C-alpha cells in the first residue's frame, strides 16, 4: 500500500503531497489542473520512460518520492537487496528525478539504483490501468495473461514447469537443426583437417628444425673452406710440429723469460701473470678449434641433397599451415582437437534427436495440463465477469473467454486465448478488441480486475479515467465495484465523475492557480462541505449551487451507506 507520494516540479505541479493510505482514494479536479500528473508520478516510480517535457517550466529537475507500507515485505526484499539497498521493517521508500536535460536517477531506500529496479519492484506492488492499458487489453497476450492470473497459484506453478521444459526442448531443437544444416560443411571441414593432420604427422617436424637445417646446409655448402680455415687457425695457435713457432709456444717462451726477473721488478711480475692467463685462453681456443674441426669432418657424412629436400618439405608445410614452423605445430594441436569435435557431431546429432523426442512428449504433456486448467478457468471467468457486467449497467452483456488449440507448442503453451463480448441480446459475440466501445471496454476491464483480484490480489490498483464514456447508473456501479475492490487492495482512481468519487473514503482534489507567471497546481484533501462542493462541481459545474450541493450530499450519503 502506498502511504504517500510527494511531487516537486512535475508538469504544472510545483510541489504537492498526496496522503493516500488504505481503501479507495479518488482524485478529481478541473480539466488541465494536473490530475494525470499523479499517474505520471506513479509511472516514474515504476520505472517508466522519463520525458523532459514533464519537467515544470523554469525548473531544472522534477522529483517524485513514494512511501509504501508493505503487508508482505518478502515479495520485494530480494529485488531491493540486489540493488544494494536495505529494507527495514515494512517501509519502502522509492524516488525518481528527471532533469530538464534528460538525465534520470532512481533511489530505493536511500541508495541509487538502476531505473529498471523501480520497474521490477513496481510491477509487484502496483497495477496501473488507463487508456494505454485498455489498448493492451485488446492484445491476445494480455488476454492470456489475465486468464492465467485468474487460474490461480497451482496453474502458475504449472506454467513455470512448462516454461522450463519448453525452453530446454526449443534450445535443443535449435542446436539440432543447426548441426543438421551445417553437417555437409562440417564434413568438408573434417576431411580438410584430416588431410592436413596427415601431411603434418607424416613429416613429423620438430621445434626449431628449420633453423637447424638451414645452418647445417650452409656449413655443408662451404665445408672445405670451413675445414681449411679451422685447421689453419688451430695450427697457428698450437702445433706440435711448428718448432716453437705457434702462438702458444711463443707466449710460453715470453712467460719463462719474465719469470727469471719477476722477483726483482713487480711490474714485470704482473705482466708474467697476464701471460699465464693468456696462455690458458689460447690453449682453450685451440682445443675448441680441434673439436670443431672434428665435427666439420663428421658432417661430411651428411647428404646435402637430402637436407635440402627436408627443408623444402618443411617450407611447404609452413606455406600451407604457417607461416612459421611453430605455427604449423600449433595448427597440428588445434586441428586435432577440432577434428575430435567435428567427428563427435554425428554422436551429438543422435543424442539430440533422442532428447528432442523425449522432451517434445514432456512439453505436450505439460501443455495439455495447462490447456485443461485454462479451459476450466475460462468457464469460471466468463460467468463471473458476465455477472459483474450485469451489475455495471450492462445487463444483457455476456463475456466469453475462448481457448483455441494450436498445432505447435509455443513459449506460453499450445493455446491462444481470446476474450469476446456480446454487448446485447441477439448480437453475435465479437472480439473485445473490435466489438467494445470505449465505455464498454472500461467496464470490461474493471469487471475483469474485480473478478481476478479475488484470486490474484495486487497490493495497489491505479485507474486513470477508467470511467471515460460512462455516466448515470453505470457510473454508480463502477464506483461500487471500485469500493468492493478496495476491500482487498488499495485503489487509486483519477476520475471526473461524482458518482465514482462518492464511494471513495479518501478524496483528493487537484486545483490550479493561473495568477502567476506559470500555471501552478496543488493537491488538497477534501472533507465535509469542501467535498460536497467538489462533488457539486463535478455534477453540475457549479460548486455553490443549492441544487447541486443537495444532489452531492445525497450521493455521498448513498455511497456512505454502501
């Protein structure tokens, strides 16, 4: 239940406080005074689109705040906590601002939240019915939703079960169809991969092999020159047959000469030590040259033609699957995994076909259960709404809820739901989307909500001029039905009919003031003679007419007795 709404700089309303509370609240006022701003404010609190034109002229921002007293806090607690806010006790506070530049901000229990959070919470707490909702009632989906609401909690659980089964079946159908459609293309891909894997595996390349072979081929091409240069270098450094003319022998001769005088001259001792180190380095270089020469002579056993052929084979693999040998090896790894995946497609197709057959039977079983529940609920809803319409000054009207069977299950079952209306005896039932006038559609909607509320109660109903196109006895009956609905839920009605407003236990009026630069509107709670005067204005256009006042008091007395 909404305790109160505060509005600032919204439309023509500079600042207003709407004390609401339980029961039936009627909101009246002259045309253009800003009554619909109340519905607009509720729309903003329910996450609806914010239009900058709603910001009052001369203001930078419009602000709306609503305070709820929750009979069942658990119904919204998880949504509030998901938004990072904390619900304390039974009180919920939501706010929404709209700037003149188009920026919008939402607040839940003091925490900024996404605008969508307001919609999620608002859908649980408030049902708004206006001209747009009457248009929506003309759609088949809205009519199906109403029937499903009336069918009750067990039906709602069956719908949840069906939805899960249908989603599984549908998703597997989509995957199966995709695999079948792409089967030929995937078979070609698998064949190409097999050929590629076969070529690479047959060649069995090793990491870095292309670089090693290139270096070996280069050495073999210049093998004689390399051996000659290596041998000459080794002989220059250390050659036992050189009669002391090699570098190592000369360094050793110089070291021995300095060794004789090193004790006398420390500088020469240091040079002698350097020659020791140099001798070790020359000896090491000579040893390495000897080893390398042996290796070069061993490489002479390699067949250069075979090496070049191997390099050509690797180059072909790199052109096809590279461009580097590392990428060829990576392709071998990824291609093998992909081939396993493609080869498992046939198994997956067989598995999916079995699953889809089993799931289709489960979907049809759930759909037929839902169909039976809908058909039973349709009979009850038709009778109950017809009774309500009779009380709403449509005594000869009859409502029919038709459940048609579909050949293929859909997201909401294997049925379509259509509401038909026969407004007069002898006339043919027509779809409510075609055969009902604006006033009749208003009464049909009210009758539906009154009946459905007996099994699926919404905490708060808001009706925006649901009495459009209605007057006289029908208006009185609408007031009675709204009062009856208010026994179970909070009801807020924007109306221009005294016959409707008379049944409210809380009457607010929106008054406009055009004396300033901008038109301003304010909201007042009416009691006693003030309320009688407003009722007289609604009845006759004159708030101080004795006849109008007498009629207003009589109407209020009659409604009070009800």
